[in-house]
C-alpha cells in the first residue's frame, strides 16, 4: 500500500481553532478521478479492503469523486465494476463529474456538445463499449450520438443518472470540482460543483468545510487549509489516489500501474 506524505502550505497563524474531523466512529475513503482505469480501481479496492481488515471501523463510507469515465481505456469496465461493487458496499457515494454530465447530455439529444465530448475522452469511452469509433467521424452529431447510445446498456445510463453532487462528512464536504467561494453551500450552482477551477483553486476563503475534490490534476495530493485535491491524473500518470478520513486523522492510499 503506497502512502503519500502530507504536504501543507499552511502558515502558523492560519491554523483553525481545532482540526477538521469526521463523525465519531466513522471512516470515509474518497477516491479521485478514475477516468477509465479499471486496473487501478480494482487495485484501489483491494488496498481499501486490506486497510479495513487491518484497521476495523464501525461505519465506513466509500466516496468516488466523479469522472469515472472517458480518457482511459475501459470506461465500460469501470461502470460495470462499480455497479457490482455497490451491492456489497451499501455506504458507497457516487458523485457526478463533468465527464458524466457531458456524456448524459450528449446522449439526451444535446448533440451540439458531441464533438467536444469526443475530443475530451469520449472516443476512448465509446470504444470501450464496442463502438467502431472510425464511423463516428462519418456521421452527423445526432446519428453518431445515437450510435453510442445504442451500445451503452440502459443499466449504465440509469446508474450514471443516479449520481449526486455533494456529500458532507463531518467538517468535510466532498464534491467533484469545487465550490464557488463566498457562496453558502446550500446555494451553490451545480455547474460550479462539477466544473469550477481557478476561482476555487486560487481562493483562501474559509468555506466552513474542508472541500475534498478531484477534477484538477496535481502530481500528489494538494492539501490546503480549505481544500484537498486528490486527482493525480490516473489515466496519464498511472497513479490513482484515495484519501482516508477518520476522526482528525488523514491518510492517503495510492494504486500504481
């Protein structure tokens, strides 16, 4: 099991009165953007299972931070694997990433975005479902989207549609991309939760929660006083990261190709 050392840019006068904490006798594992890397996701599930055996806990949540699909080689396999795993892990939380949103939109007749989806990892996703991707360039966007839709099982579409946008865990809030600084959590725009980048990443504002997010790649976990980013670019780096939170403790697990 690989562990990252924690890194913090926190100055002494920025420390909160108390350390952020999860609920009592409860643990959460949050997994960063998978992007079709079934091999790394399977390895991460094994690491988490071993960690749970070594450190038993009364109640455990498993949170996937979104962007399970696109870019990497096996989006279909990832969705199938998570669907099956969900029946064994009742406290699994699936967050909607911008890539899930884009796929659902282009399959729901918003075909103006179809070529954009292909450029940002859709080709790899379509191919994993058995689509002859060479045909997509020969069809107009509407027919190409219909071809992709015909190859994706209805159960996979329904599963993606069931994803949620946030999950609160004590003093932590899990989202895919981030939140709009200065806006109350209950007033956040869904687009920001799935797509925001610089305005959130560059902010030092106290969000009332420590935001745990993916969406933006960093070489190692990006731990700041107000946020923790754990997208380590699995599809290109071969490294999938998970954050384990229990009480005031933070640990990192790493699956490596």
